[in-house]
C-alpha cells in the first residue's frame, strides 16, 4: 500500500485537485486482491467478494457466532465477570461449586511432572505416594513459645555440612556423626590419641589439678576460691592461704580404703563408724550425714532412710540407657501406706500446691495401687496412654485416643469440649434431663458455639429411650443413584430424581406432588386418618377408602360406573344445564334445580345404576361419588380447574413428549454428526460446517513446495507461517491449492517453521 494525501480543486485560490493515477489504482486493486487470495478466494468481476470473505472468516464484535474451537487465555484470579472463560477455568469453578471448596492444583508448576499424587491418613500419621511409589510419612514442623519451627532443610555443598532454616529466619549448621566423633569425646567416654601433658596446673571446668611443690602432695581443688577447698590424693593436708598448706586436723575429707571402698572421713572424729562421711564403691555409695548440694547432683541410684530435699531440679537417667527410675515408699512393713510427691510452685509455705499420691496395692501383684493428682488443673504436652480409666473433673486435650473413656458427672451435664485456642467450638455430652424410668432422660446432645465462645445451637439430639435422632437444622447427605435400594438416607435430590422411575414402591410426602405420569399400587396420606386409594386386584375397580370411625369404600368400576358409599353433599346449589339419570337417584336431602333448568330422571329411589350429567355440575363444597363417573375430555391447551379425564392426561403427555423430541432435534445434533464434525487425530483438527485446521512443522528453504499433512477439499482459506525459533525472518505463501503451497524465505537458509492451515474438508 502507499501513503498519499488527496485534495479537492479550488479555483478561487488556484489550487489544483490531486490526480488519481493508474499506479494509485493498481496499488489499491493489488492490495484488495491480496486480501482475497490470502484467504483462498480468486478475484473476479463479481461484487461483494471482500464483504463475503470478511463475514465468512471473521466474527462480528456484536453477538459473534463462533465455530470450530475458539481459544482464549486463562482468566486470572481477579478476572472481570464478562471475560471469556476457558474450559479449564469452567471445570475449576464447577469442581469448586461441587465439593464446596477450592481444590488444590496438582502438577503444572515449575519442575512438576504429571504424576498422580496421593495423600492420606493411616490413623496415626500422614503418608504420601506418587503413582505406585510410597514415599513414607510426612514430618511436620513443631513450633511453640519455646521452639522455632523448621522451614527448610538442605546441604551446603560449599562448606560440606547440612543446614536448617528456622521460622525466625536463622540458619543453623547440623553436625554429622563423623564430624562430631572426629572433634569431641562421647559422653559415655573415649580415648584421646597421643599423650595429654600438663606442666603446671590443669583447670578443667573450674577444678584445679596440681602437685604442691613444697609437700609433693597431689591435690584437687576449686580453682575459683584461692584453693581453700581441696582434696589431697597423698597426705592429709589442706590450704590455709593461696600459697600455704597445713596438716589436716579438722573437718578435712580424705580418701581411705575400707572394705574395698573409697571412704571419705571426718579426721576430727574418733572411731570407724563415727568418722564415716561418704563411702564410694562400684556396687553402691552411701552418705552418712546430711548432704547439702549447692549445685547439681548426678547419681545412678539414690536411697535414703530419711528425707531428701532438692533445691532445684532432679534428673534421673544414664547415658547408656536401660531401666531407671525413682522409688518412693516402704517395701518392708507389708501394710498400706500413703506415698506422695509434693510440689511447691507458688513460693509460700503451703502443705503443697500440687500433690501426687499413691495408696493401696497388693502383696501378690504389681500395679494394683491407686494414683491421685491433686491440682487445680493438669496439662500433658504429649500423648498420654492410659490402659484403664481416668477420673477427673475436666480434661483438656487436643487429641484423645482411648479404648474406653468414661465421663461421669452424676445426673448433671457430662460434656466433652472440642476447643480452638481455649474457646469452645463444639460440645458432645449427656444432658441433665431427669431419668424418670423406662430409659427416659440423659439424652445425647451435640451443640455448636460461635467464634466468640457463645452458644449457637444444638444441631443434633439423640433420645436414650427411643433412639430418635432430632436434627436441629437441615440435614445434608450425599445423593445416591436412583437404582439404590438400601437403607441409605435419601436426599431431596434423590427423591426428585427417583419420582420419574418409581415402580411398585411406596411414596411418602408431606406436600402435594406434581406428576406428568406415574404408576402406583396404593396412595396413602400421612396427615392423619386411615384413608387411601387403591385398585381392587380382583375386579380392577379403583377404590376410595375413607374412615370416620368406621370404614367406607367408594369405587370407580372397571366398566366406568361410579359407586358411592355415601351421598353427594352440596352446601350450596348443585347446578346443571341438564342432568340425565338413567337409573335411580337416591338423595337424602333436597334436590334443587335453578330457574330455567331441568332435572330429568326415570326413577327416584334405591338404584344401583349411574348418574350422568351432560352439562356442568357446580359444587360449592364437597362432591362425594361412590360409583363410576365420566367427564368431558377438554382440549390439550386447557389450563383451568376442570376435571381431567384419562384421555386428557394421555393427550397432554404425548404432546409434551413430542414437544421435547422436537426441541431436542432442533437444538442438538446427533452423535454421528458431532463425531463427523469434530473427530480429530494427529495434525488433523476437524470443525463444524465442513472445515478443518492442520497445524504442522516444516524445515523449509526459499521457494520450496510445502505439502499439507492431508489434502483439503479445496484451496485453504488461510495459511499462518511462524518461525519456530526466536528470529526475525520475512516469509510468504503463494501458489495455494488443496494439497500445499510454495513458501518464500527471504535472505535466509533452511529454517524451521510452524504452519497452521485452515480450509474446507
């Protein structure tokens, strides 16, 4: 095309008009022809070619009717309501509406394959599996007021150590076993390779080990207090100052050999027993005087006949594992005792703040005593396994697993609270309804609480006496297949779906159902009384059974006659244009015929025949018919209050069925047409209305002939050429026909192109 400005002639100012040259017209015609030929249309002298091409190829902006498979981008999370949605987007929204929540995306992320991922609960842990490969249990991060959670775990290959990122944003190096063993001795002991030599004093953890140069004694002393507190390994000496030693003469602990044990004695005491302070041996060690430990005390076993007072913590355990424990109580007098542990946690001189006590037991079996915890509340920050039962005023726990759990609060409420952050969310329990006998009272109640910890409602109550379940709000259940014939509960959707397929079943409803057609054996009523409608299996008569203290049976007979067990009662007028009664009419009251109307009858008396009305019958209240009745069949368009005959029902049903079939035939195509239009495989994508698209790739050079994967029915409408690489190259297609085209690749060698051709099948 070209850019050129045309102007009109203006003689008043001597302005000439712009000439429309042959070159201008040839350029315009060439551009218009290019539009036609690029879409497979050969230009001719007919009018409307471009307009027809545009209408056939491009959809209008206003109410476009798209064909084939139009594509669009995936809407984002905040897409406007009128944006075109993809099939995947609609499927996601449909799934969300079906399951009630937004499902997570499986796959599709960076470095993610399309494998199937399973996640499930075993009853004790969460496990994962990919396709048929189990991956084991999922480990969760623990986090509380004292513990940061673990966010990332990796291996720093630069420094060669595993590292962990906590929830506070700090990285921590994790020591591997090989590294620790190469740098430190284990707690259970070990060996130092080579020799450890200390020329002067060696201080280990605040303890000084040295040899006194004046006396030659080897001493162990406290390095922090001028060596006043010392133990001599050679002679009975002690420090009197930072530099002077003196012979032992008072309250100095020395080592002595006594029956194979190391004995600490008081040198100021006389006699073997009196001087004993501490005996140490591998079998047992004994302290013969009150022991005050200002720091910490570590021992495998501690036995005392008196009272043991610990100022701070007491730790029981040993590095090598095995059995260990604390034993309290007398095991020699063979009689009942109360043994207890008292805790003082408030800093005042109470008897106790918390007490754990044990009473009772058995001389022949273990584990027969009773344990009592006396405290305002007890908390276990761990799973608690109880083989028998727990008796408590209240138990608060995030998870309770028990073969037998008993909550007994007498005749008052006995409740299990399910909380979140200390606030009630649900309660399950026994109410305080009085137990008056015959299994009455003490019913099961499930209640709900609001976010602000206030009572909301009682969704479920179960009567202990009757087992009746009372639902306080709507009960929602899954909708099963209409073929289900079990004890599964039926949802309203199931009932609606099932109404059209009921055969020889019982239908119970509290409202008035509407049917286009149904087959029933018996129609009963659930609003009181014993009335019903059924067909007599012997005669084929339709029987109307009523009961007002005694049974009454009226019937519509198989020959069309009507038998009434009672009379026809009208509180107002019984009006008819003409009434013809071939048999007898039995009327217990008045029969009134309005002015200008006639009542014709052969006999008035007891008669078992029928009564026919050729005109309308107007009844202000009840019309009771004990025999057979015929009515006029109205047209299919009647939508009034007339009585419908069986013929009317059949006619309307047939008409509705024909309307549905006609609507479906005019709205949808059959499966054969659909598969013919859209059946696709490989590079062949079929569309409706006889069109097809063929995407493929080719490595092409300039003026090379390119063949379609499958020949079109005629020259295609459009050919789109796109370089497969991120390059800039000029290309064009010419000499189109049904089987292929010639490609131009300007100033470039062989290049990989993506081709999309669209044309007739």
